[in-house]
C-alpha cells in the first residue's frame, strides 16, 4: 500500500532491533516490586520445612483415633514457633495449632470440631485416617527447586514467593532508559499559557506513563523547536543520558515542518521504516542511532498513545528480557454496532465495553475516531482491532479488542 508496511511486520522489525536485554543488577527484595527477573529464582529452603498441621486440633496416631469414642491422653502442646519436642506414644494426643510442627509419632490431625476435651482426656467424635490434615514437608516447594523463571515481573505474589524461599535480594534487569522528546513550535509545557496558535503538550506525559508502567525509567527531554539546532541538542542530551530508547513525538513525516527524520539522518540514523499501514499512526518511524533505538511517533495525541501501546511497550519489554514481549494482547469480544468494510490499514478504534455475566464483552466503537480527540480516548475502555481489508461487519459478529484498563505487564 504505497510503501506502508503491515503492523505485524513493523513490530517484528522493532523487536528485532533490540539487540540484547539490558544489563542485570542485584536489588534488595524490598525494592524489587515491578522489576523483571534477570535470573531464575531457585529456592534456598524447603517449605514447609517440617510436616505441619493444616488445622487446629490434636496430633494423634490414626491407629488410636480410628474409632468413635476412643479416649486419648493429652500429653503436650505444639504451636507455631513453639513445637512439641517429645513423641506421641500409644493412646496419646498433643494439642496442635495451624502451622505448628506435627510431633514425631503422630500421623493424623483430629480437628477440634471432631473431639471432646474432658480435662486431660480427649474423646474422638469422628474417626481419622492416616495423613488427615497434615501438610507434608516440602508440600509447597523444595530446596533447589526453580520457582520463577527469568523474564517474569515481580508482583506481590512473586515477591512473597521469593521471600518465602529465602531470597533477601534478587537479580533483575536494570530499568531501560527511555528518553522522550516532544517537538514542534506549537507546543507549550502543561501549566504554561499557550499563544493563540499553540497547544499544550500532552504526549510526553502519556508516553512517560506508558514507559514507566512497562518497567522503564522515563527521561523527559522537554520540547524541541522546529529547527535542526534544537533537535540536535536534544539528541545529544539523550546520548548523554545513555538512553536505550529515544521516543520522538511529532515531526517524523516529510512535510516542510517535519524535521525530526532529517535531523536524525544528519546524526547518523539507520532508518528502519517510517510508514505503517495503521490508523491512527501511519507516520511511525523506526531506526537506530548508534546504540540507541529510535521510535518516532506521530504528533497527534491519540496516534502517539496507540502507537506507544503497540510498539514502545513491547520494545521496552524486549529490553527487559520478557519472553512475552511480542505476545498478542488482544482478546475476543462481540461487536456492538454495524461497521463498513475497512480499507488497507489496520484500524484501532476507540470503543466502550458492556459486560454481562460470563459472556464476552460487547464493544461499541465511538462515532468520532479523529486522532486528535483525547476526550474520546479518555472515556474509551478498549481499542477495537480491525484488520486491513476487513469486510463489512454486523452487530453481534465476533471481533478482537485490546483493553485500555488493564496493566501492561
């Protein structure tokens, strides 16, 4: 389509240009939330380290408590952190609490609901079987067992597992440094008063949020004016910051005022591509500037955010060594209204969702899809994905969506 490359090919090229994951570093576990593992977590211990009671009750020998009405003599107590060091002999029972070690000699737990305590005598109300309510040693995991693979993000559940397995620190990928540069004489910083022919820059904030949620460190290069000197100074700042990825916003096309691509070429850019069969976001640029990956996003705010989701986030995840960096994030849904046939570009339409019970969500695209309309994007819950040359569709047809209200990783 006149030099436009498909979205899938563009993404493949972007990810192929990530030469290797960023370096690893070791951080305390208390600082590791959201970080990506650079090495597997191998357990340093066995959990539980002993046979433990799963319930409050009495540690008994099943042979002694296998008959309703049997009487047992209470001989001690086992609590978490205060285990019973003796042995359960014939006709004996040890009071035990959840998580406490099962004393030697016992092979079952008579739960307190199934027992009657009469002083030092315990009577069986419900017969028990060997192994009843006992968590065996190593039930959860064993020393030397691989628990988490490299490339996984450390969320609350994985941090808990790393801690429980004896790791006070973990080896993670450093955060990729993503330098973000807005360009254009028409832009002013948020909070400034724009002239009559200017607008407030919003894309930088959006892309910084996307980058940081994906696991990167965002570096704000500010706004560069539409002249080569300003752009070249910004590129130097990105290099001096040792950015792994430079994201430019606006100016990536070839119009009279679109200078970014030309300025990057003067700096030695190895251009990969700059036009994608995509709506919104056709003028998308990709290349390398030395060791720095470059992605040039369109200036329209919706285009830049959609392209950030589709290309910048996967690039960051690839730098982090995430094996799911190229995974398809779309999911099935049901179309909420009729749509005409699509042209040769993939369409990512802003849409609302209606969810009923266990059914697939019903997605209804907004009537206005202009790439400058942030209010439409702000109230949308998903992007409706339409493939190039998709035929006309009717309400009730199956479709694919990318949710906007879910975490990126």
